[in-house]
């Protein structure tokens, strides 16, 4: 019998090693917390900038600066400073911190609190927008290590975030807009004061049991923005119910496991998958290759829950439908409940330990994101 190794483990490990110091996290009961006052150092937080041109000398032109140092507020101690001059209508800048020790693919509820020291008064006028109201503070917890990646070519080549932080004053899938840079007290021009922010997120850890905390600003003000971060705290607990995988999400997860091969969304055959659906490329690819088909009559059911046996059929087809010994199903009390069209797939995935039933197969039950992630983590390399 063949065994299968963890998908992409080497590349994920490299990302983890470059992410800076990580904090050991979740306790056995799924709860935990971490706090950072920056009195002894930067605590492994790494600066990140995005939405600026990919050209020589741009970092100097945009005046990027960041350091661990004194916050210019009496008694505040040390914090993280960051600054940049927006010349491109939009500039993201902030800090990223890796947290580890979570159950892989388990969803947790995170609460993040932090202080941001700003010296910007409200009601001012600036190029592109106000220096306070047009600089949006954002926060997120994501399983993907945030990075600034080259995108486009020639004059259109820019560094962009690999996560969805939204644009300017709008949040995105991975980050929420929590406020702006305007001081509460305008009576002390030029002086810094703290603003306090809190945000909550439900996020699944990645396959290595990691999440990434990211805090920053998205600027529509076309000049220099500078601020300090301090007293960052994060708490978490396991979500009371683990989310189930829907069909569009399952296609996207398989697509990612296959290193995102090419597919033309114009070829999508399903009338219930819109051209704006972020999963349309993955759905098109999965259907064209026969891994995950529709219901007929042009319907895919992108928001329908994926059952366990449907997930096993998808994985089985991904491997080309190899020979299977259905007698494996006799070892389970509910083996006879497996649908006829899924018996080979269920038997094969169980025999090869891609899916590991906990006493029962429960074939028509919805598969959770955690369970599907564990299955997909086994299928990349045959040995």
C-alpha cells in the first residue's frame, strides 16, 4: 500500500523560518494569549510595505523608515515606529507577527487590542485626502504569511500584498478597517497621543498550525504618514463550531494544493458561478479536469456544503481513479451507507490513510475545513 507525504511541507517550513520569532500558542483547552510591550525589543514583529512601484531606489524615494525605539509620549516607554511617504495614491505599511502552536486548520476566535501613537489633527486638508481621516488603520489575523510581492510589468509593476487587506478605507477578507489616524484631542498641535483599537476575527490556522497578526495603515493621503505601535495583545479560543467546507471552497483548496495551475474563467460552464466569484478559476479548473463536477443543468452549487464522500471522490479523481478494494468499507458500521457512486473513492482514500474515520465514516455528513485540510495535506507526493 502506498503512503503519501504532507503537501508542500518544505516550502511552508521555509516561509515559517523567514517570518521571524514566533510565539508558542494554544493551550490544551484551545485558549491562549500573548502580549507585547516592546520594552526589551521588537518581539519578532517585521515591517511590511505595499502598493508602491517596483523600481530602483523607490524605498528611498518613498522615505521608508522603521525602528524599535522610544514613543514620544511621557511614560510610554518603547514601541515600533514606521513611516512612509505616499507617492502612488495608495500606500500600505505596518508590522507582521507570526504565532504558532495552534491545531492545524482549526478555527479560532481572536481578539486583538493595540495602541497607535499619532500626532495628526482632524479637519486638515492634504493632497489626495486628509492626513488623518484618509489614513485608515487596519488589523487582521490570517493563515497566510503577509508579504509584499511584485505584480505587473513595466510602468505597471507594483509591490502588492499577497493577502486581501481591502483598499484605502475599506477592509478586505484578511484585514478589517478599525479607525483612522485622527487624534482625539486637537488642543496640542504636534504632540503624539495614543489611540486604542480592538478587533475580533475568526481564523483557521494553516497546515503548520500558524497564524499571522498584521497591523498597519492604508493611506489615501499623498504625503508622509508616521506612527508608533505599542501594547499589542491578542487572545484566542477555539471556535465553538468548526466551519464546514462549501463546494467552491473545496475547489479552491484542491486548486491550491495543486500549486494553482492555469485555467481560463471564461470557460466556466456554471450559471450559478458569477464572473466575480473569487473561486471561479479553481472551479473551472476542477470541472475541466473532472475532479469536481456540477449537478447538471448548468449548476455547480458553490455555496452548498461538501459532504465527506463528495470530498473523497474529488481527491480520488485527482489521483486518476486508481483501483480500490471495497472490502475496506466492511470494517465500519456505516460502510453500507456510502453512496454507490462513491464506494471506490471512499474505500481508496481510507485504505491510503488520506481520510481517517474516527470510528465511523459518516459519508453524508458535511466535511469541516479542518478535516478537508488534513486530507489534502496527504496527497502531494507518493512514495
